[in-house]
């Protein structure tokens, strides 16, 4: 689930005298009217295809996932896979949808500190760590399914994360340009950067975790 509203732009930061409305409004992620109206059998077929693709990734990595391989693993024709997902990128993006929805459900309504009920600084700390470890666990998939540059930051999944971080920042630093600051924070959690730091530079996860907590402390002015 994600917040309703524009994913490409948010209103300017609220002045200190104005209390922002931080009540989340929910809508479906990655699902248009077609998705919501899927017949039960079509939904089951889609779930079977995604399960087959997930098993292929577990066995062979994202590079081993082709439309033909998924069709064979699911016992359907190749045309069925193309009709359901369009192309390989669409299939990989659909695989990411489930974990994206789980993450969004956790920060929208799960237990604190990731979910509501904790101070915004604690929630921002927990959010970054959740995104960081999710990215590492699904790094090959995230890199393979990443939208082209022209659509990357307009993707609904990115929009949901950006809206959430902006909401937290407006509570922490209402005098800041929270829209742009949220994008800067999310850039430090980019899968391509995490791939470079962990696999090419050999940085341990503990260092990345500590860096995120330090970044949040500096943004929040807590000095922790």
C-alpha cells in the first residue's frame, strides 16, 4: 500500500507555523483497475507464475529468469507469461511488488519503531535499516528490475518511500526542504550504490548500518 497523491512531486515544505497533515491515505501499489478486477482463476495463475519465478531466482539468480523458463516451470505456455507481465522487466517488477507491499504495510501500520507509535527520528532510523537489509537480500532482483532512468523516480514504489520519508522529515525538521532532503536520504539507500559498496568495495553491512544511523542523527540534529 502507498500514499495517495502525486508521486513525481510533493508540495513545498510547510512553514513552521503550519501543522502538516501526516495522516496517510492508502491505495494499491503496482495495481491498476485491471489488477483489482482480476478473476480468481487469473489471480491464481499469476501467483503460480510469480512462485515459479521466485524459485528460479533462488536457484539460478535473477539472470536465470527468462519468460521461457518461467513458463516451463509453471507448466503454461510462454504466451501466458507475456500476456500477464508484458516482458521480463514487468515480471521482475511484479516479483518486487510483494516485498514492497510488505515493507509499506510495516511502516504504515506495523509495530514500532518502523510502524506508527515511535518518535519520528526512531522511525526514520528503522526505515533506513529495513530498506537497506531488504535491498541486500534482493540485490540481484532489484538491479535487474530497476526501471529505466526516465521512469525510475516516478515509479510508484519509489514514490511510496519518498512520501513516507518526507512525512517523517516534516515532523523532525519542519523548517527544511523535506521533499528534496527525502530524495537525498533515499539516494544513500539506492540498490546500485549498495551493490557497489558491498560487492565492489567489500564494505560490511555493519558499516552501512552505522552510516545510516549517523546520517539520520546529523539530519535530525540529535548528535547521536
